[in-house]
C-alpha cells in the first residue's frame, strides 16, 4: 500500500499542469475554503492533525485515528449570494487501525437571467458544482512521516453545459510529537476532465502548498504558516488601476517586487487554546489583502477571525473573513462525535 502511495505522489510531482489562478482553469470551486477553522486561519491551513475531519478534504495526510466517527457539516453564504458547503466523515477499521475518509464540497451559484445575442430574454438558468473525495493515510514504516491521498469525482453544471472530472490529491506530513511541530507538502487537484462543457478540454486548478505549525511550549497558542501556489512564480502581476501618472502625462505601471511576490504566497494564522473546548482563531492572507485592497484606504482585506465552542459531543465554529469594503464572508460549522 505504501509503495502505491509513493508511486502516486511521484507521478503527481511530475504532472505538467501549471495551474492557475483567476479564470485560467476549470473547477475553481475545488480551492474554496473547506471549513470555518480553515477560513479563520487565513483560508488555507494544512497541518491540523486532530479531530478536525474537514481538514482531510484539503490535505489527506492529516487523516488520523482522532477523526474516527466524526461528522462535520459546514456552510457559507459566500460573495455575491453564492452559497456553498462541505461535509466530511471518517471511520476507523478497528482490527488494523485503518482510517478512511469521505468528503463532499458543493457550491450553488444561484439563478441568472439569460439573454441571446439580440438581448432577447431566454429565461433563467442556474449553475452548481460538486465534488466527492475518498481518502486514506498511512504512516511510512516507523518514521515520523505520513503519506495520504484523495481521489475526487467532480461534477459541474453551468446553464445547459455539463462536465465531469477526476482528480487526485497527495500529501506528505512530518510530525514531531516532542516539539509539537508539524510540516507538510500537499499537491492538489492533479487530474483531467472526463467530459467537457463544449468539446474543449480545460486544465484543473492544480496547486502545490507547503505548511508548518507548532504549539508553543508555555503559551496556549498554535501558530500556522502556509506557502500556497508554489507551482506558480511570479504569482502577482501589476494592477492597471494602480498606475500612476506624472505631470507630463506619462504613466508608470505598478511594480510587484520580489519581496511582494513572496508575501503573496504567504498565509499566517494563530489559534489560542488549541487543545481547549473554547478556541479563538486569527489569520491573515497576504495575497488577498494585496489584490483586494483599495489604494489610500484602509479596509482590512485579508484579515479573518473565528471562534469554536465544544459542548459535549458537538463543536460549533464561526468565522468572519474580510475581503473588501463591500464584501465579506461568514462561515458556519458543526462537528459531531458519533461515538
């Protein structure tokens, strides 16, 4: 089994899909935030190896025994009245301590008014997409490394067009229990369309992410550091709206320097009381902050904050994420221990 995972990971490493951002790929919903916890910690945290069964939707190497019989349901009323949600469940086969995971992501884009080329109304239409994943993780021998994989079946319907796809995720996790330190490398959404919308095959939003986290020894805080979209450099480009004009009418385009490019790959987060029944979470997404900021106006884009409360066998989570002055997102989550 381990050999199969290693072979899969190697194949993913050499996939010649250069993924990408902002309308360059299909099935973009695969990279939406999967839970309020993830949203609160900046939008893309990868190293929660604990009860959080939703984490495995993003990083299958986090699948572990603590997820056994945990059921999670999450919902967000996203930007522009788009609504989406995720669900996850894990089960351990007792005899061999093998934990298997299933995850679902669903997004509904709402209703739209349709018109033809002459502007004549053709009626309303809708759009929705969904993905179901099956995952498993194993320890590599007796080492501190764990390898996991997800297989995802994807469906998409946009007006009269339909598409079906398949994708793989692979994650390699390092866990140092003495230092309470974790690091991971994740390759996501390596795959292809099985059926296309209109005869043209489009690439999937493949991405490579690296994350680290650690619980401080004498302070009840766990910090998170994530570097996203490592397969794409540079990730930032100049914004024409931020061009400057001198007195002679000459325009100078915005320059995105090396340090700014590094920051746009970076997400930071912190979790207060990570082992407790009540948790406070805070995150900052540098790329979101930079790309959605308004010049000469403070709007706190990129900032997110959330809480989690555990009551008996249920855990409630809520997060508020700041995008722009006119658009924010709220995330709600419920996890139930079915034991």
